């Protein structure tokens, strides 16, 4: 997956049946320089995901019809590397975790939501894929390790 071409803002899909929360998050992310599209439910999100290439999906958990957990499963089945953030006001009561939901990050809808969302979006969009050291560096490290062992 190509996160973003140099100079192009990342494209984020926000999914939430709460219009006010959707508009607030969209405004915030656009002010930070991201391109943002919105969907009011999981079905609309899947349609948009077929039509455009999003760098990140941010979804609510409780929505009519398809919930955020099912949306995440379908997003990850289609493109496992696409990062997904799950938002919920029920993180603790429902035991929502990254392991349980398949999301890359789970954020509670609380006083720290905005700070956590901004930090998580930045981290997921700018994470670096670790590169293997060049063969010369690997061989040098092995030689140094053998020398120290003697």
C-alpha cells in the first residue's frame, strides 16, 4: 500500500453514524492537512473503499447494521496492511482491544480522544517499515560479534 506520495496529503475515511462527531473529526483532520471523506455506516464505507484508495480508516464501533468490528474484519480481509483506528464510548465495558477487534489502535470517546486520535493518525500514517541492513552491514556486525566472543 502506498501511504502517500511525497507532498500529497494522506486520505482518511471516517465512519460514524453520529453526524456531529463525524463533522468534528473531519474538521479537525482537515485542519491538520489531511484529505477526509465520510461515511454514515459500514455499508457506505465499503462502497467508498471500493471507489477510492484510502490511507487510513477511522470507524466508530456501535453503528446500525454493520458494526465497527465487522467493518474492520472486512477492511483487513481486503487489505491487511491498511491501518484502522476504532473509536468507541464503550471501550472498557465491551473489552474492546486491538487484539479483540483487529484494529491497529482502539481509542475511547472521552476527554483524551482528540489528543489520542491526532497522535495515532500521525503514527500510523508515518510509521516506517523497518529495512534490513545492507549485506555489508550485516556481515560487519557478524564479524564484530565473533571477534568479541573470542
